[in-house]
C-alpha cells in the first residue's frame, strides 16, 4: 500500500489492533493456586499488605510446633499447599511478589510439593518442619494466608521467615503475636542439655547449630576433689537453685558466675556433668570453639529458657587479658562482659566458665563480683585423693597382688584423667593376655610404659606434672612416673 494512501486514523486502528494482539499473547498463565488464594481471602491478594516476622534457624522446630498447636485450637482449620517455583530455595521473592498476576519478571504462583527439612530432637526424635509452604487458615469468618520459607544460601538469609496477609486489619499481626508466644512456650530445648556451635557462613554471620547432648549421670562419690571444694561449687549452683524462689522473693539476685580452673584432666568436665545431674529441669547450654563468638544469641536463648546454665569451655580463648601481647579476644570479650552485666537480677542464669589457664584471664571478668562470683581451682589430687581415684576407676576389676600403696606414690603428680587412663590401659592389658577382669602388677607396669611413651604431649593432655610430684612426696625422680621411656619396676 502506498504510504500516501494510509491515513493517520487508519494507521492508529492498525497499531491499536497490533497492541491488542501483543497484549493477548503476553497474558499471564492461569494460576489455579492464585485463584484459590483469592477465593480464600475474599479479595485480590495483590491489594493486601504483608506482615512478616523472622525466627532463628534453630527455632524452626519451635515454630512448626507453634503453628501446629495454633491450628488445633477450636474453630480453626488450615490447609497447607506447596508452591512450584524454579530454584525456589534460592529466590528472594516474598509473598507480595508471588501474588502479582501480571508481571513479566515474577514467577506465576503454581501449586507444587511442600518442602520440609528434618530437625533432630532429643531422644532421637525427628521433626519435619516446613521449609517452603503456604498455609491457608480459617478462624470462623476470618481468613489469612501465611507463607513459611527457610534459610537461603544465595540471598544471605539465615533465618526462617513467616509472611502473613489477611483482608481484615490486625489479623496478620495477631497471628504473628500468637505463634511467637507459642514458639516461646513450646520451646523444645527447655530442660535439656544442648551444645551450640557455629555452622556455615550465611550472610553477615554464621548460622547457630544446636545439638542435643546425652549427659551421663554422675554420682557425687565419682567426683574426687579436696575436702570442701565440691561443697563450695554446690553451694553456688545447686543449693542456690534449690532456694531460688525464696531468694527472688527477698530481692536477691539470681544471676551468678562460677569459674573452674586447673590443669587439664583435673575434673572440670566431670564436675560439670555432676552439677547437671543435680539440677534436672535446668536448661544447660554448652559452648566451645567458634560458638564462643555468638555470645549475644546464646545469652538471649538462656534468658528465654531460664532456669539455665551457660557453660563456656576454654573461656581463655576469648577472655584473655587485654594487656597480653597479641590480645585476640576483642569484641567477643566485651560482648561477654556486657551479657553477664545485662542479665536481670531475677533471671536464674548461671555462667559456668572453665579454663586451663586462669592466669591469662581478663581481670574485669575473673575478679569482679556480679560476673564471676566464685573462682575455684581444681588441683592435682593428693595421696588420699589418688587412692580414692584408684578405687573408683578399678571398679569391676580384680587387682591381683597389686601394691596399691606403691601405686599411690608412683602416681604422685598425676591427674584424675591420668589415673583413669592408667586403669583403662591396665584392663586392656589384662584382657589381651587372657586374664579377663583380673589386673596384675605386670598389667599396670605395661600401662605405665605406654603412658610414659606418650612423652610431654601425653603429660599435657592428661594433666601430669612430675615436678610437682617430687616436691610433694620427697621421693627421687626415678620413683615417679617418667616423662618418657621406661617406668620404674
């Protein structure tokens, strides 16, 4: 057609038709799930505001239990549907993005499988928690939709997110408040012993990992310490807890700190296990390694789970004296000090610190009431203690023609861990020669030889100090366990 023959109004009609055909071709795919959501809410979802809340990853089981409990309330019902999206574990789109019908860049809401993640709880129980799913909830005439999404490795999201929309004002906020309270009340960690550590780095910081710990029950007679030492520790932990209500009523502060220090193998861990056995129902949070760098989150958890005890193992790693060359505690130390100061007086939380090097500790931590109220050294056992330890760790064995008095002398300077390992190796030697549970002097000598061959490293690990042994006993060096080579016969 010649250009002069096409009048402007004709061109406009042709162009308008072209635009209509383009628009028709670009019409979004139909979404039965979005239609279902619209019918459920009673209005177009894209017109509604979204209220969101985030929960720590370790709170995912608590959140799941909270939502399940919420839906079991009388008059409530819920339908859980999955969403089919490409790479949905890695996308950053939220509920407001997913409900937009006519968007070239946002995926269309389509139904798919619900994504779950297993969380391992106490007593080997496993709880499947929703990681990507949409709840359509009814309470009488009230309707709401809640999208639950788990952490994202790509978009720096290390928390569980709940996004809620509802046609009636205030409904979304009330729902979040209700499940937040249920999450706190149904907390699966309360009353258990758990170990915290840092996991994979996601976003600004590493994720906090929680693992349930089965702590063996330890009897009081199994803790061998000098007279009066264990009583002091009990008074500041167990006895304090038994009278917490009376102390609180009289306005006494319940927060307290205890420092257990001493050479390796002197019984710090065993003492802690005994204290845990004596305080059933108290949440115990064990922290070591990189987990020491997450003090703020750990203290927050302890406050929520009180009565609680935070055990910071090898605290000198982060609480080294600030004047020491190469001081490396930095922000972690200051955070620890702030958290110990920041606890309310009526919160029954114990900070239990352990270290092999009390001489390195920052005085602001170790020598100030209100932070560390009791510092107790667990020394190497004296002769009476070593005899008790030999009797303790020889349980189930028959000591045949063994000179126990001589063994007590020969183990001068040895820690409880050293004596325990000595009896264990002796039992192994007895079994290997076919003697069953009967341990002879030769079996003990074999065990002493093996421990001696470990040299200085074994001494450091097991807390053995031959120098202090000679000073304490007056016996010449050859009468105590050597640092390496042959043991005396």
